[in-house]
C-alpha cells in the first residue's frame, strides 16, 4: 500500500516535480521556500525528511540540487518520470563526455527499471551500430555494480567514457570491451577501467527499444 502523504507533503512533491520540469534541475532550499510560501529552511527540511522516509524522493546531501523523485513519487503525483540527461558519450574511441547540466527528459519505462539509478546519454560515434546504437541516438543507462558477459556497458577508461559490449571468456584477451563495428578493435581490460552502468534501451523514432 502506498504511504499516505499530507497535503503539505504532496505540495512539496509537486513543487519539486514542476521545478525540475520547468527549469531542468531540482530546486534549492530558497526556491522551495518561495514556491511553498514558507520562511524557514527547517520547514523545507522537515518536509523533505518525510518525503524521503515515505520513499517518494532520494537525496544526496553532499551535492546541491541533488533531489531525485522515486517511482512511488511519480505514481502518487500521476506524472511521467523525469530522467537526468547527463551529456554526450562516445561509441568510438574513448572520449571525455560533454557535460550538459540542467536538462531532464520525461521517459516512459517500466517502473521496475526506474527503481534504479538511471540516466540518459546521447551517443557520438559509430562503434556500436551492429547492436542497433547509432550516432546521435539517446540511450538509457542503469547504474550497476555487477555485470554479465555480453552486457552493453558504459565504461570509464582512466577518466574517459565509452559505450561498448563487455566480454569475459576463456580465450585471450579474456576480459575486454568489444565494439559492435568491425572497423574498431577490442579494448583489453586493465586496472584503469571501470564499468559504470548497463545500457538497457535506446530511443529509436520516439520509441524505446531494448538492447541485446
């Protein structure tokens, strides 16, 4: 059963949603005070604490503007989910992604997927075309800590990001990143590599399609 929210808690949740939708990023304490018509930060903190306890939002207090609405929050509001669009990453040679702040997109996805930390990236390059991921596509990435051989992943290579297929097998080079374009070479795994997330779907002609 969904936890019940008071009118004030629902108002706060609506403020957060509408602010993200209107501006592209979560509100500050000052902005939440203004939209709620309250004078103290403590009133805002109390409401945020209640919303977090009721599993409708998530916060990272180490960062400003770090409020994320959880699937239950969207369900209570009856509004489509908003997923962070983090920037552009490469499907070619590893390249530092271009950060794009202040941009969120409505995403229609299964609620179970949105229970996880997910974000959007735009693809630059053609190394994954045989997996159906083309230059200019937008992919939905789920943050993960464990990966299976064959997953399409977002990898960090010494601070640079790339999209490739993760492979682990019994033959040299044993563990590596595999492009899905024969014009590119495999990238053997090293201690400077880290897998950041799994690509779970790609936007094609306004429809989300699973990747394999």
